C-alpha cells in the first residue's frame, strides 16, 4: 500500500492566481466526490476529467505534513460507471464537487482546488522534503497547513 504525503493550504485569491499563473495556468475541470467513512478509513468514489477512481485511505497520521496509507484504482466496470448510480448505492455518504487544476513540477504534484463555497486551496503532494522545498519556492510557507479534509471543511458531520 502506498503512503500519500501531502499538504493542503488555504490561500487568498491573489496568491491562488499568482501561483496558478506561475505554473502556466493548468486547465480547471469539475471533480465530483462521494466520501464514506468506515471507522477511520475513508472510502472515496471520484469522477474527474473522464475518469472514475475508487480510493481507500487509512487513518491520518498526526503530523504537520499529512501522511496516510492509500490504495487508488481506476474503475471500469458498469456497476459504478456513473456518478449518480454510485450515489444511490452509498446512502449516508457525503457528496461534493470542486473545480480542480493539476500540474506536475519536479518530484511534486500541485493541485489547485476551488470548493463549492468559493474557498481556494493549493495542495502539494510528493516526498516530504520536496513538498517543503516547493512550498517555500512558491511563496506558500507563511500560509498555515490545513489538517481537515474537504468534507470536514464543507461541514460534513460524521
């Protein structure tokens, strides 16, 4: 099982636009998510950019930079071929959409997220030392790291 290592940083509009422009303005697309909690394990069904992904995430480790075990796979079978069908099969789950743009820089994936409530986040994913280096290089070191996940930020009560 892979270990996902990332930081999520809420930024103001000016910083969001500055970093997005600096990284050649990656194109935004709509990402739809269904999240279901199984104890401390997160089960997520995601529809994005013509792909459907199923993810299991283990418990968060209590560190500044978020680390957790993750298994992710693209789905191809018909039972979950539509987002609406998946919503019907997962009662009690949390549903949300966001706009996302993704780009890669050396040893790091950068995601730009705009939530339904208009808040803006930049995520950096990669090895811990690369996250720290790119966070500083992009001028994000003075913004606090957000520890909550998006469903918590959008008000989901477990």
